[in-house]
């Protein structure tokens, strides 16, 4: 892909919290929003597709998300405790 001067502008509206969090992560990676968007666009062009899976959650995942939003979650403290709790339900 040939390198050319960056003269086009991309504008998008996102939630301020999402923007701030994403930019913190990008900074930790040594990137800024322009570099990340450029990388995304380059991958879209190369793959002729979005470079990650975009799919709706299945029924089990949707139910788990509803439970989590309602506060119905299991806290175990460790993987061993979690498996013990799950085995106890059988």
C-alpha cells in the first residue's frame, strides 16, 4: 500500500467515557486515535472485511448478560471455588 499524505478527515461521535478509555489504552500501546483508525482502515482494505468478528450474542450469553445487569452473579474468589460451586449445582 502506498504511503500518501494524510489529508482526509474521519469524524465519528462516540460516548465521552468510551473515547477516554480507548485513548488511555491506545496511549499504553504507544498509539493515538489517528494511528489506530489508520490501522483499522488498512486492515479493512486488505481483508475486504472488518478485521474482527461481529456477531450477536447467543441466547445463553444474552441470559447471562441480563443476569449480570440484574446483579444475579456468582462470586467465588478463585477458580477452584467457582468450580466447586458449579459442581454443587449438579
